[in-house]
């Protein structure tokens, strides 16, 4: 069959168009390849090593285009400088080179040497032209702990540079002892206020019975900075004899001095290792009494306000207070200058007894109000402290543990001792045995009056306070024997004290007993 001319033309044009389309298209692209990912740590990517092409038989092996350089040996490390001996440093103290003298003084200060042969050259260095050398020499003298170093240090107390004087004061404190206390008392008479402040600070940390008297004298200093430091240091020393002068300082017109005096009173006699005492003082520092003003108000009524509004557990020893003519009805007129509850209490006591006989101290979170003489005797006798005498049997240990239970509220206003004991027995569910015959020797009977008003305190603490009120010298007490609490003379408790085992099973936190 023959094709028509038109059909041949169409076939020809179609073939030509297809050829042109194929011939004019771009060549196919190779598949897309990405460069190796560079780790974020900056490390170079690990790539597989490329094997060199095989060498032809009889040909030399291929050589790299850039052959690696031969390894270079590291430079020799210089040996560390040889430490200077004490003898060398002492010799350098006399060097004409100021830098060598300074390095020697610094080395001796850091060496903490107690070699007595360094005292004389260090004393000579206190006259060096460089104040840094003089300061470092004073520091090094303190490290010797040698009393013969105090004499040259006292000379340094007159140095024209304050830093030298301050380091001399600290060095004297570090040496300590009677001679140190004498030197620091001399520093209190310095004409420079800053030196006196440093001396007061040091005296507060010297274990010397004369420290309290020296700090009380510093309360009369004309410079407020010295008085403020002295009040704080008296609190650290903890001598109750400082209470009266601190109370007088509370009347200062300077608010900073009044606050420092209140803080000093707060820390008098504190047991630094007792968490309850520390917690009490921290609470008092944060608490405030506002708007109180008393005009002829009864002393006992104000104490109740301090209990209710000030959050203070106050225990009053009325017997010694009454002997000092301070009773619950003693009128008090006062507008407190300070707002902390314990500072207000101090001012109240001064208003009730201008002679300063009334005082207070802290005992395991409880404020005890009495006369200063009574409190000092209490601290000396330690009648409120110590382990509970215990025979040590299983039943005895259980009873002693119950004595540690906290009583939510104890309110016994002027009750007989027999009734007080019965209340404790009912609250703790523990037997109490009282040797009335032994107590009679100390004029204590079942009709002896007891006054206790406390909140949330352990039962044994309540019992200690009550017995201490009846006989403050510690001749009566209590212990645990035959599964009961025994109240008797200290002589009868003595055998229990010798065989008492340490008590290592305190009551569970939050445990309490019904109120008596």
C-alpha cells in the first residue's frame, strides 16, 4: 500500500522534531554529593585511608610529595626553684634589696614557723622602711606563738601605718596568754580609733578572765565604733557581770549603740553549741513589739505580755527576786526604746529595779528571770545541766526517754510540790517516787510551792526548773531507778550517776505528752 505525500511529510516532521529535542537537551547531572559533616567539637572528620596504587614490578616504591619533618625533641624543662629555708629567708630580711626583704617577710609569714630564732630578726624588720614588710613581720611573729614576741609587737602598736598596727593587734591575740591580755588592754588606750576597735575585737576572742572588765571599760569610749564593737564582744565573752553596763548602754542616744547593746545582752551566757539557744536568739532578732507603753503597770503583768506577744518562754524565780524587793505587783513605767522582746525585757527589769539586781539568762530556749547573783550561782553550779542519772535497765531507759517528751503547756501557778509531781505523773504515764524524808533536810516538803508557766518544753526541763526553785544549790534532784522517776537528795542519786549509760535514744521529733 502506498503512502500519501501528506502522511510522509507528517512522519518526516515528527522524526525531525524528536531528533532536535533529544539532541538539544542538557546532559544528565551526576548524583548530588555533600561534603563530610564537621563535628561541632572542632575535630577533623575521620575518613577511610586511601590505599596507594600497586607498584609495578621492579619499580621503586612511591615517595610522598611532602615528606614529614623529623621529630623535634622538646626543650628541657627547667627544674622548679628551690624552696628557701627559714635560715635563708632570715638572712634576706637584712638584704639591701627591698624586693628580697619583702619576699623573705612574706615567706616567713606563710611558713607558720615557731622557731624562736626568727623572733629577733623579725622584730628588727618591724622598723623596715616598707610598711608591707613591717605588716608581714608582725604576722610572722604572731605565728611563732612565743610570748617573747609580744614586746616588739607592742612597739608596732605605735606604727604610723594602720595596717601594721592592726596586724600587730591580731598577732598579739594569736599568741594569747596573760601578757597578750595586758598588751591588748594597752592598745585600748591608743589615740587611734581604728586601733582601739581592733583591740576590742581581739579581746573578745582572748580566753582571759580579765577580758570582760576590759570590754566594759571600752563601753565608755567616746567613739561609737568602739562602743558598738565592745557590746558585741561582751556578748561573745558571755560574762553575766556585763549585763548591768550593757543595760546602761541601752539608754544611749545613738540607735546603733542601743542595738549593739541589745545584741550583746541577747548573747550573754548563751551555750554556743545549743541549737535551742541559737534558735531563740535568732527569733528574738526578727520579732518586734510595737505600740507598748506602760504607766505604773504591774511587773508580773508585763511579763505575761512578753509571753503572749513576744513569744518568750519566761520562767521567773520569785524567791530571790522577792528578797531584792521585786514582786509581781512592782509598778513599772516604761516606753521601750527598742522593739525586740528580749531587749524590752532588759529595759523592764531595769525599770523595776534601778539598782540593776534583776537580770535574765537563756537556758535551753527558756528565759530565766532572777537576780544577777542567783543566775551567776546557777551557772557556776550547773544545776540545770547534766545527764539524767539512770540505773540503766530497759525499763529505766524507757522512763528516761519519756522524760524527754515535750509538754504542750504547763500552767502551775503557786501549787504544792506534791500536786505538781502528780500532774507530771498523770501526763507522762510514769511512776514518780519522792523521798520526802531526804527532802525534808533541805526544808522541802509536799507543801512547798511551785510556780511554772511554760509552753512546749520537755518534761525533764520542767522538773529541773521546779526543783531548782526549791533548792538552787543542786542538793536535790531526780533520776531514774526501778522503772520510776526518783526525786531525792543528790547524795542518794550519786550511785546512779556513776553507773548511768549515755542516753542515745531521744524521743521522736514532734512527740509530746498531754499537758499536766
